[in-house]
């Protein structure tokens, strides 16, 4: 059975905190898009995605 999707929390080369969501196949399917000053801020970003997107609509932009 494949592994579950995983949020990875890490520091970038300039010391900012970032997160990425990695699918069970190892591909990155989402990321923070920008850095956070604190690790806690990045964790709040992960929680925001978990809490606010489960029923998000898909909008096709032309």
C-alpha cells in the first residue's frame, strides 16, 4: 500500500520556513509559495490548508 500524503516542513537557504505537500507517489502537489519567518507560522499555514480547503470549488480561468 502506498504511503499517505505528507506535509514536509523545512527551512530554505535564507532561513525562512516553508512547507510542501508530497503525494504518496513522491511528487510535490502543493507548497507554501513563500517563506514564513517562524516555524510556528509555517505550521499555521499547513493547518489553514487542512481546515479551509476540503470542500474548495474548482474554478476554470480562461
